[in-house]
């Protein structure tokens, strides 16, 4: 259960900043930090177990038939990432308290930040592939909110859209890969999948799986050529950059490569695809970083370069290379988060991030300068700092691979060049910002930040030093546990000593430092060379591609939807016809062996009436009221057909829906134009329409006849057999709605409530012309209400409510239920609106229909949650039998509570729509219109 609380606490903490919004900025920050801090404490208490190789798990069955379960696990790798997510997240919360200005919405920022933190924890803790993908997509959505936090800025909006589009597309590829992995492995449980490496590698699906998987991870971790989105995401506030783009979001891709390393690595395809992509990203990112004048731009491309380094190590395929990759994940998160925070302090206190203006800041902010230079030295790989150790391990592992045969020497050479470029851009960061003369035209005089704004940077820089000087003590056990989780086998021996003697990796490190210094000293020539090329703005290219796609799709849409309803219907029917007709060509005979039901005069009469009513509906389409009456006959015949074929619940539902629909149409007809447009009755149009109707009708009729004359095996026998024993009711339809498929019903009433609220808001804003006469020009009667209708409706109201209650109470064992009862109650109340008017009803029934919808949904959800307290699944019906004197034995089921929620939601939604549509013709609305 500990792993569950590590995920749940931040999830529950999302509301903390919103609740404390009015208590001040400091209170909001402290309230936000409580839940992540508690989760971090629980995580740290698991340290001895994790370092001992144990795994903490939590599992809850969800849809076992589909292999979907709510499943979490905490092993060494998950522990490492959870530690980074929670630890650096807490530092970012403190840092943001001082970084954000008074005009920035701190509750909104903190809520989005905790949302992202929860999503990232879900990714690293998930033990189910589909659940992992769900949290993966939530990281894209939450990062979109954070990147676009300053939504009034165009670059923030465009950068957020670009990040969402690229990572979202990669997420779809990842979903396909995970589904294929689950198909090949026969399970979606991650720990079981990790034990089936040979099964996946030798599968015919392996190349497809690997390509799709790498598309998902490469886009998230900004690997070449998908790296272009990350620099433009720097439009986010610096706390977001220091968190998402150094320690968490961009690490999600390398996390997933490390997580699936045991089952997808160890092949030539993996080595070529992963290591070469990593090498290209390492070099492109490092080279581009050298020429960036924006502080965060330089750090963004350096992040891309270091992510490429980690990817390169994972691609090499050796066990020690994987250990080095995990080590650099730790080191990069620490020094890059501190560098981003330092850059934010510089921007916050000087008013700019332009390194052409930021000169000589050592004289103005020496403490911040010292911290930033130590972190930058770690990024460059200077000895006695943490970055040096993992880079030296990287150099050593590039020397041990031989996959490229005689050309394998290229990999250590290019890795050394990448290291040299890292030294060069790190020197530029240190020298150009803190030395190199005096500042030039700064918006304000720079100075040290508030004391506690610098604390997170100090903590991270101290960690850079401690890990660099005492690596085994600081991270030895953590690295061993995380690497063991990556390899899924014993970790080979490795040394974290700061001195391994004079060897080739040390020479490579020395060469990288020396060459990097020379590159920086002679940077003028490189800048002149780079200046020959036109700088491409990925944001403009991306936006142009999006606009071009939109224009093309708009042209296609306008070709399909050109304003002609007939054309649109024809294309839709043509597509449906092609899909339905194709299977018929393979059928040798239309008629099956099932005997046909004999007909009688009642069936013949109702069928003939149905056909005639359908024809009249079409014939009278330009006379709307007549067409509506003919259409109501069609609905009535359908209700009779349901009753005839022993489906009384469907018959009652159809009849109730039909009445509500007719009322809705009658109210809507009032606002439609009095005269219908003239129809094209030329011979060509008639022949065309008859041809389409005949063709479509013949295909549908053929399919229906083929199905009805063949034996049908359905799941109805299961429901009939288990309705009473499983759900406690003899009305199978109602038991399906409230138990077997209760989750579907909950979704349906939720959609109904949302639709009603949407229609309500639409009607509240819409302005419609109200006719004063009928289509013949005869003015409406001055008498707005019918006395006879009022008397009849008042007499019928108690009877209708009594019938509604009877239908509701008996619904679990006889035809009826909450949905039908809700419609009957709504019809009875709507009848009062029609007879007496809105003002009369408002005085006597001051009901808030929005609150009624909300109450119904809450009752339905709480009834499902209540099942958990009895040890059952969500919405599982609980029932028992009771005895009362004078009443006798009777049954009570928890499904009645759920049905009550359905009942209230249906009433609230129906009345919200119809009553507000009717309100548009009242004197109240007319007065509002006059004003």
C-alpha cells in the first residue's frame, strides 16, 4: 500500500493550492508542498527494502477479461525517478514562490505543477502497460498547461502546441507498441512482460514494436530529429523548465527505454537505432548550444545533447553502459535543474537572458555566479564534480563496443567531440555571463535574489560536489538498485572511485576539456562559419505545416460539406452502403435455416401503418406540424413492436422518449421559419433520390433478412441465468443497466447531464426571432393559456407522479426503472409548463435543475463507491431480504440508490432543456429582449 500512497498523496494535493488561494503566496506554496513532502517521506522509508532488492507492489482488479488492472510497483528504477520527481519538485515549489510575480496566478501554476508531478509518478510506478500509457498522455497534457502558463504570450502558446503535437503523436505510436507487446507477451502486466525478453525479441512483430516504441520515446525525450520542440518549450516560466526539461518530462522517454531495456535491447536493430540516434542528438544539441545567445536556449540544447548521451549509452547494449546511463540520469537532473534555476535568477534580477548583454555579473551577484559556475563545470565534466564521473564511464563504454566492426572507433571519437563541445558551451555560459566586461543596457541593475529563492540552487550544487567527491557513499546503493531494475539481473561490478589511474577514458576526458577550451577561445571563427547559414525557426516551420494541413483539410471538408444536406447524406449513405454491402458478396444464400415467425392481421396492419406514416413524414416534410404528427405515429408503432416481441422495458422507454421528443420538436418548430424552402422536384432529382433510397434500403433489408433467418448466439443466456443470483432482480434489462453494465449507464447519464448544461448555456445566449402569426398570416390567439388544458393537466399530475413512483420502485423486478420513471415525471411536469406557463411554474416549483443533475450524478457515483465498503467492485449491487409485520418478506437492493441517481439526472436534464426552451417565448424573455 505504500506505493499507492506515493501516487495518491500528490493526486489529492492538487486541490491544496486552489483551496489556499486567498491565504497569501507563502501559505499557498506551503500547502502545495505538504502532499509531495508526505509522499517523499513514505518513499524514503522504503529505502532499505529497495536497496535490498525488494519490490513494493499494489494491485486492484479492473477488467481482467481485457488484461486491464490497476497495478503499481516500486523497484529500484521507479524509486530513483520518484525520488527525482518528488525531491526536485519540492525545490521547484519553493523556487517558484519567489520567481512568480504578483500578477501571476500562483494557485493555477501550483495546481498544474502537482498535476504534472502526479502524471510522472504514474508513469514510473505503473505496472500495467495501458495504465502506464494513460499517465504518459497525462504528462503531455499537464506539460501543455505548464508551458502555456503565460498564455498571453504568443511564443508560449505556440511552444505548448508544438510540444503537445509532437509528444502526442509519439504517444499514439507508443500505444500501438504497448498493445503489440501485450499481444505477443499475452499479458499487460509489466513485471510479467519484463521476464519475456526472448519471446519479444524473436517475435515477428519485434521490428514493428521497436520502431513504434522508439517513436514514442524519442519524441518525448527530444531525440534527433524530433528535438526541435524542446527549445521552444523554454517559453514556459523557468521553474517549469528546471522541472520538466531537466529532471522529469524529457526523462520520461529515457526512463521507458531503460524500463524496457531487458526485453527490447541486445539486438543489432536496437544498437543501430538507439545508439546512432543518441550520438546524432548528442552532437547536434552540443553544437547548436554553442551558438545560442539566450541563456535558456543554450541550456535547452545542452539538455538535448545530454539526453542524447544517455540514449547513446542505452543503445550500446552492455551492462556497464546501462549503469553509466542511469548514473548520468541522476547527475544530469541535479546539475541541469540547478542551472535552469540559476538562469531564472539571472533573468529575474537583471531583466534579460541575452548573453550579449549579460556581462560581468560576478561583480553584482557573486554567490549566484559561484553556484552557477560550479553547476556549469559539472555539466562540462570537470573532475571532483558528479558530471565528470558519469562522462568518464561513458567514455569507457564507448571503447568497449565493437558492433560497427572496423569502424567502431568512430563512436569514442565522436563521443569525445561531443564532450569537447560540452566544455565549450559551458565555458561560454560561465565567461560571457559572469565576466567579459560590464553589462550592456540591462533593463534593471542586477543583484542577488531573495535568500530562499537561492536555497534550491544551493542544495543541488552541494549535491553536485558531494556526489563528485564521495560518489560511492552518496549514490552507490541507489545506482546499484536502479541498475539492477534496468538489467533485471545481477549488476556487474563497477567502481565509482574518483581516480582510476592513467587510462584511455581519462585521456579522452582530458582531450575533451583541452579541445573544448580551444574551441571556446577560437569561437570567433566558428561563429563566422555558422553565420553563413540561415537560421531556421522550427516554430515557424511547424506553424506553417500546421496551417497548410488545416487549409488542405478545410478544402476537403468544404468539398464534402458544401452546404447541401442531400449531398452530405448521400456521401454518408454511400460509405455505409460500401461497408455493409461488401460482406454480402461472399454469401451464397440470403435465407438461413431458422424458421420464420408466422404473421397475423395485427402485425400486417401495424407494418402497413408504419410504412404509410414513414411515407407521409417524407411527403409532408415541408409542412412541419403534419410531418411531426406522422413521425410520432412511427415512434408509436416502434413502441408497439417492442411490446409485441416481449421487450416491455424498451417499449416503455421508447414511448416516454417519443413524448419528450415530440414536445421538444413542438417547442423548436415555433422558432423555425414559417415557410419551408421550395424543393427541387425535377425528374432528375426524383430518380436520383429514389435510386439511392432503393439501393440502400435493399442492402439493409437483405442484411436484416439474412440475420433474422439465421440462429443467433448472444450473451442473453448469461444475463438471464445470473440476473437474480448476481444482481438480485428478475428484470434482466434493469439489472444490466444498474449492475452488469452500470459503468456504461453512469457514463450515459453523465453525458446527458453535460449535454443538458450545454444546451442551457446555448439557449441563454441565443437570440431568436419570434413569429406573431402562423404560416397563413393568422395572428396567434391573445389567450395564451387553455383553461381546459390547465384543468386536465392538474388532474393528471398526481396520477402521473404516482405511476412514475410505481415504475421506479418495481423496476428491479418488473418492467420499469429510474430512466423510465424519470421521463414520466419529466413529462408530467412539462405538461404543467405547457398548460400554465413558465412564470406560474417558477413560483410553485423553484427548482434548480443544474443542482438536480449534479445531485443525481453524485448519488449514482456514491452508490458505486459504497460497493467498495462491502468488498465488491465499483457499482456491484448489494441486496438482501427483510421482513416487516403486515408487509411480509421483501427485498432491498443497493441498485435502487443508483437508480435514484439516474431518476434525478433524467428529470433535471429533461426539464433543463425543455423548460428553458419554453422560457424563450415568455414575457420575461420578451422583456429581456426589449431591453
